C-alpha cells in the first residue's frame, strides 16, 4: 500500500466516522422534530437496537428506541443489536456518506448487508431518506434519493434548522 | 443504463434435459454420496413422481436410504426436525429434494441440522450464519416457478411464535438441480399457469429493478422468452415434454436472475397479500405484475420497453416505436393473463380471487411498505401509492 492510498483511507475513515456521528445524532433529532420520522421510529418496539458499521472494525454507530418512541444513541454491540447494517468496505461507506450513491442504490450494488429483520432495515432506510431530504440541499438530496419528495421550502427550512440545532446541542450535552 | 458495480454468483450445477434423472447416480457418486434421503411431499409421491427417480437411482447402483414424504405446503421447524431425525436414523449422506418450493426450502433447512448437528435451527437463522459447507443436496423441481432450486435462501415457519424464519447463506445453495420434463408432465393446468407467472415475474422484476446487471439480464430475458413461447403450449398440451422442459429451464434461469438481481414492488405486494389473505405466491405475482409495471413506467419505461423483444419477438419489437414499447409489453402481459384466465380460471384481479376483502387492502399496503423487496424497486412507493395500485388491482 502506498503512502498516498494510506492517507486517502485515513481521510475516508475520518470522514465516514464524522458523518456517522452526524447521521446518528441527526436521526435522533429527526425522530423528535419530524412527524414522518417520528411515526416510523415509533413502530419499532421500545428497546430495539440497531447498528450501522463498516467491515471489518468500524467506524460505527448504535441507536436504541426509547420508551417514548424516539431514537437515542446507544453503545450496543454488533452481537447484541437487533439489526446490523454493515458496509462491506470503507470505500463503499464513503460513497454513501458523500451522497454519491443513495442508500437503495448501495443495497442494489451489494455495498452492504443487513443482518436482522429486513422490514426493520427498510424502515430505517425510510428514516434516513426522509432525514436526508430534510437536511440536505435539494440538488444533493436528489442524487442520494430515488425520489425527492415534494417539500415546501418553509417546512424544509424549519425542520432542518430544528434538526441541525438538536445535533449541535447534542455535541455539548453528551 | 450501465451498472457501475454488481456481483453475480451461481455455483449450482444444472442437469437439464430428457433423461436428466438418469444422470443423478453418477453425479451423487462424484460427491461421495451413496445413501441419499429422498425428501418430498405426499402429493408428489401420490402422483407417482418418485418412481422414475427411484428407477434411475436403482439402475445407477444407488438406492434411496430413506424417504421422508411428510412436508406440508408451509413447512415448519417440527417438519425440519422430523426429517433430520429420519436422515440420521437411516445413516444417510445426501439429500435428494423432489417437489416445489416448500420441499426445497425444507431440504435446505434439514441440511443445516444434519450437517452442523443439533436441533436448534434458529441458531442459524438470518444472513450468512452457517460456518461451513453442508452435505450434498440435489434438487429435482416438480413445478416450474419458484426458482428456489438455485437460490441461497430458505424460509421456515415457527408456528409457536407465529413468525417465518429466513435463512440465507451460500452454503444453502444446492450442489445440483435436475430439470427433467417427466417431473412436470402431470402438473395441473392452473398450477402450470400460476407457477409460470411466478417465474415470469421473477425474470421481469430481475430485469427492471435496481440491482439488474448484465449477467442477470441475460438469464432474465432468456427466461421471459421461453415462458412467453411455451406457457400456453404447456397448458394446451400438458404432456408436451419439450414445452415442459422449456418452462423448467425458464424457471431456473429466472431463479438465477432474481437471486442475483433481486425483485421489487410485485414481490412486496405479493408477500404482503400472501401474509394477509393466504393466496398462493404465484397467483399474487400474476395479479400485480402489470399494475406494478404501469406504476414503474414513469421511471424506467425504456427498460420495460426492452421486455417487448423477449415477450413478443423481433418482428413486433421492431415494428413498435420505442416510445410505445413499454405500453405494448405491459399489454402483452395483460393478454397473457387473459388467456390464462380463459384456459385455467387464473384470477386477474383481487376481486376475481374471491379470497380478498376490500377492507384488507390497507393492511396489505402497510405490510408491502415494509417488505424487503421494495428497496430494489426503481420507483419509490409510499403508503398512498401502494394503496392506489391495490385499488387498480382490485378490478
């Protein structure tokens, strides 16, 4: 491995780790701030745990469904989690988290595998899609999603600022 | 549209053609198997379909060490354990599955227990949880639709917990599948129709959904062509061995296609309808296929238009303007369903099934929304859009 490819991998790893932190906190915030995400999360049973990770050893994040039906960050292990979504390589996670490849397309391109109930994985993907539609600029979200939902600008800005606010606050509170 | 990345895998040896059964003893011997257990269901046995297999084995110097024929249409953990006990009690060393989807799925699950030991099948549920290769498994399909003879998946019911346990592992793939037209000559017309449309849907969705790739496309289009050319022939002439063989090959090719390119909206709706209304899977596929294609047309109409070539042939394809090909392809499928309805009473709408109530449509839509297949559909579908498709399929 050359020094260049090593430094590229290190940079990708740092970026993916950062994005996983932002995405996990964003999902927690969206489960409170956005009715659609909230409804989806409320259909997981309380205590349900999920992990998104990269083969072989991360980066990763874990989430748990709280008793009041929201996401909270969790230190659950891969072995104990109800659902594990695992990217097969850091480069694949980088593609998804730089929004070059949408989540559905990544599944279709065999970039990742889901271990657990597939219905739950589908619900999580819907949460991710909704959050991306809300917080990403339209042109970026259109690349990441199969279909960009019709979102009034006011609603998008209001919900996105709420999510960004909660994400920012979470870095200071936890 | 070129595919930026894909994976394709099918290590299953295909043994196909007239007198294919007679190749089984030699193929078993190459894997060191001498005492296969035949796993089947009572219907297959009653139809006399074991006779040509047993004769072929006997002449080839390999006798069936045991026969387990108690596989129900919806196989369960108890069935798997009972079959595994039969295998162990008779010191078997391979499994010969003879039947349709339930028998094939059961044989895969039995193979887990007899190869890895114990009785706790649930310990191996999920994706890629098998640690090593299993015993030799040969599959002889008696229907032409499921494709399970070339897939890495199996589903077994756990009635005590009211759940279906999914298993997926490369080690579950059979060593060989044997396609011999003698095994489907007596298949009733309505089951021929239903399973044929099941295979057609596997191929169509493999070709039109997000994970389609150049190799799966080749299998899918060849399967579509064979079904379009032979399904009605096999129904009109049930003992036409050539047509039966073509359908058997098409089913396997469609299975190879969809196990590598996945499926989409038709399967999401079909799985949900099967769960809520207990309709056969193949019937659900036939019910929803044209409506799902109509829905997807705005996103991948050109791709659907390409189906016209294998469906209707070069002349129709060439004489149809590209912009109209998707509509003509969907119309071809509708007319095929009309013919099947006229010849076998295969329902074309939910209403015609007589087994679906309109007040169940919301639950079907809700289940379909969370079905694993929906992620591979080229067009996003929300609850309202799914419900609209169901309203159209109601008739």
